């Protein structure tokens, strides 16, 4: 399974529009997020949005107060604490590391610039996610899948082309098979409209509660849950029909896509984009992330009725979607870019801290 990792367009087949919404771009998304969860922003009233479940601790409040006061060490610490989680959020939404770097820089500059508006209504990272999600939902740049309006059905059809009869056994077979899996699961997300994509990422990959994720998204809990359910259903159906990791009867195998992906230039053996990506020190590795795919699930007894078996089938779909798309390592933000951001913020010339 894979699409592209190097920046080339991965699809040339359009998909029908969903309602009046172009595939990949969410409708009616807020255009700016301030510190308060109840403010009316650019004509949107967010007074009815869900509330977060827990707030910051004293140490976090003290750190932000120091940063707002111009303490350069505190500003640097805020960036350090937020840079990897914000980068991973951006990477899930924009797919390619280069675009995620750019998005992360913009988000972090906005977060630090707005620290003075933070009132402790949520933990600092949760509040930063809210600013980041707003930015990413309204990002004008589109991924190749968004540009082509690629559907999951079309994505599935594309995976049949060039599928080998045998597993790849060439050099770096394990590494390249991991790369195909990671690249493909990233590409799957891009086939969802943005509001569904962010709902799935926040709840199923970042494992945030519905209330917290709804607050981050600037919507009500019921509306958020509807988005999440749509995303889970679409991804679950796709994986069940296509992915051998989710369903042994499905046609696609990562190890049988390697040669085709290499031939097309979609993965690069000398330096795989995701499988060789720098990681957060002490974080989850590619191998440890992959092991979560092997976690067993309790089977429904053969004597169970059809209703129970259908529930189990649906639960297995949801589990597979969360496990496969969540089985990524803890990617680290590029340190050189983060150091450059810190230099800008602590230079005394950053106007939003004046």
C-alpha cells in the first residue's frame, strides 16, 4: 500500500464532490482562534462548544507567565514542549514532512504570539492544538489527494496496479515494507475531508476524549462525534476491503507493493521518508509502533448470534483503522527549523511579544 513520498502527484482520477464541499476542505471552519473557548470569532459564535476536561498545573501557568514577560529561556522551553506534538499533528494533516515543517513553524509562531491571551481554560498543549487545528483546517495549500479529489475507493483501485505475486525479499526489505505501510496510512487520511480527518486524528490517533477534541475543533460534542463516526466508517470499510493488515482476505500487502513503489519513485530506498524519519528521543520507534498491529483481540464465541457477530465485525473494523493509522513512530520536528524559530522568538524583534 502506498502513494507518494517525494512530492510527485500520486493520483490523476477525480472524485465526485460531497455536497457543496470539495474533497479535503472542510466547510464553515473558524478563521481565527483566540485564547477563550467562548468568544465569537470572525462571525462564528463558539460559546456553545464543548469544554475541556482538565486544565493546566501551576508549573505550566508559571512557565507561560515567564514567557509572556519576555523570559527567553521560558519562550525556548514553550517551543521545546510543543514542537514535536505540533509537528506530528501537522504531518498527519498535510502528509509530507516539508509541508509539515512549514505548517509547524506558522503554528508555533501563532501560539507564542498569542500566549498573552491564554487564560488556562485548557492545558497549554490542548490550547496549542486548537490554534494548530484552526490553521490546518484553513490552510490554502492542498495535498495531492485533495487536489485530485481522490476517494478511498479510487485509492483502493490504484493499489491493485503493480501488486507483486510474492513478498519483496530484496535489500532492506523490512525497512521498505515499513515505509510502504507508513506512507500508505498517511495517504489514506488525505482521502477524508479535513474536518473528518482531524476528528479521526485527535480521537483515534492522539486518543483525546470527545469533549477535548470537540473543544480543540471549535465545535459541539455531538457535531464532532458525527464527524468522527463518518471518518471511522469510511476508513473501516476501506481497510476491510483493501488492506491485508486489517483483513487477511483483502488483496493488498505492503511487502508486495515495494517494487512498484520504488519503480514509481514513491519511496526512496536510500532514505525512506517515514521509516527513517528522525524520532523524539525515548519515543516510539518504527518497530515498536508496528508491534501494536499484532495485539490480539478477543474473538466472539462461535455460538454467538448474528447480531453479536455483526457487532464484533464492526468493532474489528474500527480497531483496525485506529491501529493501522496509529502505528507510526514518534516523529520529531526538524531541530534546525525549531532552532530557527526559537532564535526568531527570543531575538527581541518578534512583534507579537511586544
